[in-house]
C-alpha cells in the first residue's frame, strides 16, 4: 500500500511516497522512506511523530493513504506567549 | 422445451451485451463539470461562495453561479471559462475579491504556539504539525488561499508572493484575443 512520509522545516519541506506491506507501522514507513538519512537531525527517540496532525506512537499501524509526519518542538512557550498577550491588552 | 432453451439463451446473450456496453461506454460523472473544474485554479479558497473549486464547477454547470466569481483564476480564468462554455467573458465580480499574485503562507516559528487552528482551516493539508508541536507550511502544497491567516490567535502567519525560481517558473499564459 502507498503511504506518505513528511517532514518540514521553514526552508525545506519533503513529502515522500513509499510502498509498504499491508501490516506496516509508522516506523516501517519512516525507515522505508530513507528520510532519516536525508535529515540526520531527526531523532525518533525524542521527536514526536503522528498521522495527519494527530500524534501517535511509533508502532502505530498505518492505513493506505496515511501521511506519517515527523514533528519538531515549539520555539515559543505557549504559556509565556499568552502572558505577554494578556499584559499587552 | 426447445422454446424455453432458446429464450434462456437469448436472454443470456442480451444480458452479456448489456453488461459489456455498460462497461465499455461508461460515462464518468458529468464531463462538463470535470472540464470546468480543470480550468479552475484548485486553490479551494472558497472566495466564490462555494466550499471549494469542484462545488463551484458544479454550480456553474447547473447555471447557479456566474463565471466571474473566482479571484485566484483572474481575468484569464474568466476568459477560459467563457471560451469553454461559449458565453461572453465579463470582468471579475468585485464582491468576491480581487486578483492577487500567487502567494504562499509562511509561519513565524518564534511565535507559533502549536494550537492546530491553521491546520484545521487548511483545505489542502499543506500545514504539517500537531498540537503543541511546530506548525510548518509545506510550500509545494500551499495554494495561497489565505484561509489559515485569520484563525491564528498569535497572528504568526503571513502571505508572501511566490518568488520566481527554476522550480516555480512557468511559461507565461498566452494573452487572450481581444484583450
């Protein structure tokens, strides 16, 4: 079955289509895509992954057409950002 | 007895012919809607008042919508639609918006709080991210529809015109006759 593996940074974004066996997990799709060689900064022990904007575990079974996404952490602290906005008002 | 066999054989034969022609001469949907949809820019921005390009194409085919309601398509889009449908071209309708250069959304990473509101607004899944994780616009998927700009609670999304590079350069569209 065909699935996509995606990773995005501000300057470069990739969506790779991979063919994986029926009982594949998110991890097999990521391994099959070779995206880890292209972006050595991805660390699957730390970086969260998900399918279509829903965080999932690395051994999540995947369905045809899924987009397995590798996320990056936030830079801003949402709570601090909220305090700063409240102070401005 | 023979008559029963003959009738059965005849019915089986006719059934086969019907089944074959149903497959051979199948009409896939409404071909006019497909042709109109192919002319539309597929930004899925909803400025025409319909929830996407295909619903707008269906409305034009039904006669419920005019051909000048698509600002991203611009004057050239209106002329292409007029050619296709054999009607007179008309200027873009101002109430649906004005024609702008093709843009993509850019997220200011130092402000993004990972709220997913822009992801929910994006009609083409062009934003990669999840709750409490960085959101990033996938430039090659972004249609420049601007639907993600308004929902952002920290105003960290801006639209930037697409720069002309080797990857994005296209042969200019021919100017329509009579312009």
